[in-house]
C-alpha cells in the first residue's frame, strides 16, 4: 500500500452524474482499485482503475452520495491523497484463448483495463456491456476499438439488446473459455449462474480502511471469511456464496 498525492488533470461529466477523473502522479499505479481521500471526509472512497499509463491513471465514478459529490466539484489542478497498490485484481492469465467480459453500469470501467491486458496477451475478447438506458452508456466505443466483439444491452431497449446482460448473452451465445464480470451484485449472481464455465467476479463492499486492517469489508466465502479489499475484490466464481 502506498499513500501518494495525485493532481487532477481532468474531472468531466461523461454521462448523467458520471464523471471521468484523470489523475497524474509518479510511476504506474498498482492495484485493482485506489482509495481516494476526499477533503473533509474521514473515510476514503474506493474507485476502480479504468485505465493507466506511466504517470497517469483514470477512474470513472458516479455521484451517489456526499463524497462523490464533493469529488465531482474539484477542479483540474487540485491535489488528492490516494492510497494505491490495493486489492487482488482480475487474473488475465486465467483465460487460455477466449475471454468473455460482462459488465454492468459502473462495473464496466475496470473491465476496460482488463480488456487491454487480455489483448496485450493476444487473447480474443468479447464484451457484453449492460446499462439502464442510452444516455448511461459509457466506454462502448473504447471497447469496440479494443475488443473482437462487443454487445450492448439496455433495460429500456433504447440501444442494443432490450433487457439485462443475461438477455444479451442468450442472443450472442459467445464462445469463451473464461469469463470476468463486474457490476451490481444481483447482475453478477445472475451472470455466474448463467455461465457454466470458469470465471471470476469483482465484488463491491462498504470499506473502512480499504487496506486489510479493519475487517469491515469481510464476506463469507466457501473458503471461509475473506476481506474484499485485501483478499479481493476479485474472487473466483467457485469461492462465492451469493
Ligand atoms: C472495490 C470497489 C471499487 C469501486 N469502483 C467504483 C468505480 O469504479 N466507480 C464508481 O462509481 N463506484 C465504485 N465503487 C463504489 C464507490 O466506492 C461508492 O459509490 C462511493 O464510495 C460512494 O461514496 P459517497 O461518499 O458518494 O457515498 P456515501 O453513501 O455518502 O458514502 C458513505 C460511505 O459509504 C461508502 N460507500 C457508499 N457506497 C459504497 C459502495 N457502493 N461501495 C463501497 N463503499 C461505499 C463510502 O465509501 C463512504 O465511506 C467501488 C467500490 C468498491 C468497494
Ligand atoms: S476495509 Fe478494512 S479490512 Fe477491508
């Protein structure tokens, strides 16, 4: 775990209540997620890394409460204290040849970085991305530029397959040997039930320290209690109790 100061390069809306935050600092950020200190708030806010390069990384976040509201009002040039090097992330080497990515809403951003890592390893990548409606769609063109196949679903049917990602999976019938999913718990439970092959899911749990000390994010798994921030947030499908 590393505590570092980052400077906001960009903090702009990309969908209703949804912002792209680009932070610059030294080196390449490590870990599946970062824990961002919000001025005036004791607890940090965990956000997944969506993209990264030397000296810069991107997160995409939705304004849901007070902390993310304050964050959304911070200008370029402001400094944020960030904990990095957190979490056990997706394992791109678990996939042999063909990966299936299934994301929902704000679960889509961390799958983008994973898609880049899978493509860098020469894997075929299919992505199924689910949203409520057209104006909530994020990163679809970025996934299309990167992946071999992309299918979008919207609950209201305004774009792509009408319904949930599980409806899109029935239409697409993708070939894959390993899947990765991130999104609302109810979505990931349905995805893990629908997909019979091996895979892993990135869980979300309220966090205290975010670094393994307080046990505030503990969940029960088939292998016993686990901390989402330290042992996860990514867990193998067969470990999970829904
Ligand atoms: C590993 C991980 C990765 C995440 N990645 C993203 C992401 O990429 N984009 C995104 O928009 N959101 C993400 N979230 C959810 C995000 O952390 C919450 O939406 C955010 O903390 C809400 O803060 P708030 O102050 O606006 O809300 P408030 O409800 O005011 O927050 C009160 C407290 O509850 C915590 N909290 C509230 N909702 C959540 C939640 N869903 N998960 C965890 N803690 C929560 C806050 O961190 C804070 O400590 C992630 C959560 C986890 C655990
Ligand atoms: S949030 Fe403290 S151990 Fe996970």
